C-alpha cells in the first residue's frame, strides 16, 4: 500500500492531506472527515485498515484549524454545513474526483451527510459514525463535562501532539461553539432530506454525546436507502471500540457500490 502526504494551498491557507492507495483502482475512494478534536493522525490505523478491507483508496485531511493544516481564527457557527463548499470542495478539485464515498465521525458525520446532499452526482454512498444531527441535552452535558475535565495542562499536552500550538484553540472551538446559546437550535434536518445515495449509519448504544434519536433521524429523513447499525457495548468511538465490526459493516455495505 502506498501512502502519500500532501499540503495543498487554499485561499492563502494550507490543507494537510493523506492518501492510502491500494494501487491501480477505478473504484471511487473514501474520504474521511474527522471529529471535533480530531485530525488525520487521530484516525490512527483505521484509514489503512479501511483501505485494505475495502480495496479502495482512502483520503483523510485536517480541517482548517486542526492538525497540520493552517490555523483558523474562529469556528463559524455554520461550520458543519459550510465544510462541503469550502475545504472539502478543494480536496475534490485537487484529486479531480468525479465520484467518491464519504465517511465522517461525530461532527464529521454531520459534515459527511451534508456533503452527500451537496454533491448528489458525485457521492456514491455516505457512512456516519456517532454523527450528531441536532443539539440534545445529553450532548451539552457531555461537552460541558469535557470542558471542565479536559481543560488542563496534561490533556492540552496530549492534544498538542496532533495539533501543535493550536491545541487550546481546538478544545475551545469544540466546547465554546456547541455550548453557545446561539447554537442551541442547530440541526441538519434539511440537509439530510437532500441525501439520495445509500447511507450506512453506525452508532454506539452507549454514546455519551447523543441519544439513539440522532441516528434514527437519518433513517426518518434521508431520501435514499439507509441502513442503521446500533452497536452494543459501544460508546462514541465505534471505529476504535469495535474496529473489526465497523470495518466489516462498511465492507458489506459498499461491496456492490
């Protein structure tokens, strides 16, 4: 397997991208969108295993403000829906992708869903893991707890291994945005209704940031065929906690796409 790392320029900013290539392959690649504290490197071994399991190229990138991409002054309150027409669009153009599959974890799952609706002719399938579709009380409670327990030198030091001197900004961007009173009515219901491609929705039964109403909303609202998989004894990180099961679910879901 070939692994390619690149920096591309976008509006005087830089985007870090990593691609796991399985060789000469005409199948649409899978693009990964990370979570609120995430980065390319925080996907750990999952992208390589996903490429090997599905025999498709896998592409992951650091959103602006995260990982090895350029810093961001502020996280726009519309950042989930804006991603499809900003950095994600630049990645599509860079690789000249006529077709793709997209997978996102947590808030990245919401972004993946939006991307599927924005690019109906190009997106062959969408996969979400622990995706949020709206703000719930349990979401706010979990983030408020994290705001207090994570905001310390030890945790910031751990984040800095992946985000460098942007680590404190990354934590604040997550907690302050979601806990903002102006964000309380946020949802992607209209965007979900625009999804016509097949969708696999993966969610841990014990997710600490969302009830099971969140994954069910994809089933209720999406225009395309949606497969819902609720994983037992699993929290907010299914691709880490139940890695083999998740890889198998994805393989079976996309094998005929």
